[in-house]
C-alpha cells in the first residue's frame, strides 16, 4: 500500500540549489586542480569545500536556498577567484546553475576584483562580512612571500570627482591598513584611489554602476 501525508513545516528539509562548473587557466584554458569554497555571508559559515575533480577540473555543490554566498577558488601558482551570489530558484541536479571559474597565473599586471569586500554606503568603513575575503588575501600573501600588490579603490560617477577620489583612496587605504595590522609588511603593499577613471561597465545603469564600485588588487612584483 502507498500512503502520502503532508509534513509539518519544522520537519520539512531545506530547499537547496545545485551549483556546478569547471576551473581553468584563463590563458591556456586547461582545467586546474583547485580548491573551491562557498561561504554563507550572513554567518561566515562554510557550506561547501572541495577540490576539483580531475582531469575535468569540475565541481558540484549542493547549498541551501535563499542565502547570500561568497565563493573563493584557489590553486597554487594562481591568484584566487572572488565572487558573490544569491540564488532563489531551485535547480535540478541534472540542470544546475553553472559557474565556470577562470584563474589567473601570479604574474605582474594581473588583477583581481575583490567582490566580497563591502563598505557602508558612501563611507570607507569595512563591513564585518568583508573579513572572509580579507583573510583569503592575507593567506595568498603569506603563501607567496615574494608577491607585492597594489590595492585599488574605484567608484561609479555619482557625485563629484574630488569626493569620489577621496572616497576611493580611503577605501583602498582601509584595506591596505587591515593587511598591515594582520602581519603583512608594508613594503609589499601600495594603495591608490582611481575614482571613476577606470570603469568596468557603463555608468548609465545601476547594474553598471554596481560593477564600477569595487576594490581590487593588482600584482606589481613577483620575486
């Protein structure tokens, strides 16, 4: 005999998302053996950790629905990849949400946008959830003692040039000082504010302005 019944809410499993992708070298397009971590931003809890499956360089993560997440992907000899996302839709395991991840080799001129650095609106005070990303950056610098970087602050074009120049410089300086306070030698670091002089997208839309408001780091030397 077959029976069905309605589970009361407290007994129901949490709905989940499936996220999958491949990690590869941005230049050669070859798959990479890399470490993938997904962290829930609200409580800094790691909800997924795994090395990619070789030789495909692939990963598949099952994560709870309706949360904001930070994704960090790293591999020896490469700059880490930073992303944040929020998924509402339930994805089937055979048709998951796809995020392919390109990693950049550690070499002068390479740049990474730190997508999980957050500030209070129109201020340069770091929000607590930024520490996840900052710890990743500290780990990268500790693992590569010959690496020197510049922290760059960028804004959209809302407001005057002088205001945005000051804001972007102070935001970059805040990250710079955080790294120093956590043991990174100041001789390995620089910081600069670029205001809205180096946009990644068109400032005519809110989505474009959101992409332009960013903190990034650039490799200036590798010894």
